C-alpha cells in the first residue's frame, strides 16, 4: 500500500508516541527504512522532511496552548485518543468542535466514565482523555453545527481502521466510506450545565462537590431525566449552600 509522505509522518509520530509511553527509545529516521524498505533515498528524505514539519507544527500548537494572551486563537481543548496500540491527538478552539469530533469517534458506542477526564468505549479498548472532558460531554451542540475538515475525517478513519486508505491508481476502488459526522447527539433531559447557568454556579465547583458527596455519575454524564430534574435541583441547592 502506497501512502503519501504526510501520511507516513503521522504513522511515524504515532509509533514514536507509543514507544515513549513505554519508556523506549524511538529512532524515527531508522524506522522509515524499517516500515518502507522499498523507498529510494529521495523518498526517505521526503518522509523525514514531512515528519519534521509535523513535529514543528505540534511544537507551535503546544506554544499556543501555553499562551493565554490570545484566547481567541488558542485551542481550548486538547483531546487524546487511544485505540489499542494506536494514539491520536487533536486540538480544538471551540467546545462545539470538540464535542462533534468525539461524537464522530464514538458513534453510538456506550461509554464508561473512568474519571472526570477520561471515558472508555468498546469494552475499554477505546479511550478518550481531555482535561475539560466533562464540560465537552455536557455541551449541547444540537442547535448548531461544526463541519469536520476533510483531512481530519481522513485521519480519524485511519486511526479507527489502523491504516490509511489505499489510493493506488492500479486498483479500481469505489469511493471510500466517509466518517459519518452526524449532528452532535441531542441531550435528553436536564444537564448540569443548564442548572449551573440558572443558579450562576461554577460548573467545576459543582462537579467537585458532587464527587465529594459521592454522587453516582450517570453513564452519559451529569444529565438527569426531566422527571428527576426538580429533585436533583433541590439537592444541588442544598449541596451548594
């Protein structure tokens, strides 16, 4: 299967992250020859240049994340995904975009909250981590729309499948299946965010109080059916004083 230099660079980056997570050395340049032994010297140089460009781009993103002086251009959410041995990270400037991406990743898979910053699906094989994950999953984006860029859809397909699509001209292929970017799932019931907005509570403080009080977190996040909302609201009022 033939892959473009930028696609090879992504594969190398994921391999490097996996090695470093295990505390192992990662000789990326040598890995190019290992992965694709048929490449010519010029092709190896192209892949290496693409990999360096990718690393420069990631450094730029990290610098932006450390710069609070320009909030309108600074990514708000750094989402890290793990599927078996595969790793994938994306950054988003808006909560709506992050929620749409995570919904496209999870599709209709049931989720389990492992902590306030991590959820799992597919029996624990798929993991999603983000410091603001609770805020993202409570966000109701059903009233608006964010369109996932085509290159992000391609990367997401590659992450889920474990390989890039074969685009060889010698093989007649039908159009590759699209990542189904549905409108974010509508939230049925009353969310913690809605109650916080009503009472002018800080959502982070409320979630911390709920954990301290050992409330059982619903599987879909801090959301309750309409018929339970009044009871939950009164308990929260007592909890927040």
